[in-house]
C-alpha cells in the first residue's frame, strides 16, 4: 500500500495561525469560536445543548481521566483495563518517541499507522518501498505545533507529546476501515455516528440511534449514506457501553472488520464543542442525554 497522509491544516499556515491564536485569551477565543461556528452565544455556566456541555467540560473538568482520554497510549491502557476480554482488539504499539529516527526501520515493519500521541487530525500510513525517513521527520515535526491546545482543550496539556507508531487495522481491501463513533452517556449508547471514506474523495457522516434507525440530521456539509447494519453491532454496543460505563459522557470510537471489533479511541471533546448540525435542534436533543457532574467534583481532579 502506498504511503498515505491525512492532515488538516497546510504547513505554511501553522505558524501565522499559532501566533494569532496565542494572543487571544482562551475564554474569549472559545466564546468567539462558538459564536462564529454555532452562530449564537453559548451558555457555558448553565449549559443545555451538547455543544455547550462540551465547552463546559473544556472550561471546568480537570479529572485525570480526561487527560488519559487525550493521550492515545494511555487511552489504550484505560480501554484494556475497562474491557479485558478478548472480544476487543487493541492495536499494538510498535514504537513511541519524539524522534522518528529512533524508530525501527519503517520499511521492514508490518503495515503501520503513524500518528501524534496527543493530538488528532494527522495520520501517515505505511510501509512503502519509497518511504523517505527525512521527509517523514519533517512532516511529523509540525505535528507538535498543531494541537488541540490551540483551542483551549485542557486535557491535551497533560498528555505526552510523543509520536505513536502502531499496527494498522487489517481490512480485506487494504482501505481504511469504517469509523463507528458511539456517544455514551452514563453507560448508555444513545447515538452512533458512522464515518465512511475518511481518506477518500467522498466522505459521509451518518447518524443513527442504538437500534440502527437513521436520524434526520446531518453534520456540516458531509452527506449521509444508507449504512448497512454491521454484523458486529451488538458486540460493539456492548463494548462501547462497558468502556463508557463510569463516564457522564464519552465518545467511544470502534472499528469492525471480519467479525472482530477494534478499539479506536476515546474522545472527550467531540468537535471541540463546535459541531454544526442540520438541523441545530439536534444539538438540544443530544444535550438532554448528558447529565453533567457536580462542578466541585471535576475541578478537584477526582478520577
């Protein structure tokens, strides 16, 4: 499989953006981003919608579990502790570190994915016979500069700034597997978001309930699809519920390939609390599922 890359922001924009963002106090920046994306002021002291509650978590929740859910290596350990059974496959960590030149020879390894440990939106896939280590080093260096910390997402401030090389989930056609994102509230799966074709030219994002009924909602400009019910759905629902059992809310990302369920990641700040739905009334409906913890508990940093 040729070396593929997925990223968000062009490298030439990173430095100007970083300088501009650093000049803005985080509370002011978050309020401005919310107004720009959601097109109304957010209520972050008595939040009602899902997006408002994600922002409340960003401002207030200082528990250790938030940090672990922002660190890809820690979250794999947390998932295995919560679900020790063999029904959940967790990708093996092949290497981690700060300098890719310290990693094993990438061309001799099994199929891998390279990603930042404390960020999202970046991924490189290999190996490839023409893999250029120096080029990879240059690409991964900027990953430490573009992180969710720019958006004030506190949990990433304590996550380890490392590169993570892990086994790639095998698929029959060699393409990236379908993403199944389970929104879990107090151990209950209330919503499933299915992302298909993430690294292709036609991406879809489809929302369904736990009974696999498609919901009349869209996310931003991405189209929806007629998603077939996966054969592994019952297993994924059970695993997602278990992984989210002691969370007031967490998104659990899973993959299903040939009857096996693979762990993707925990996501404590979906969309950074700036998700544009059509219709936006869905934001209110989704928020009703989330009962926030007491402020005093999360500010003390309890587990």
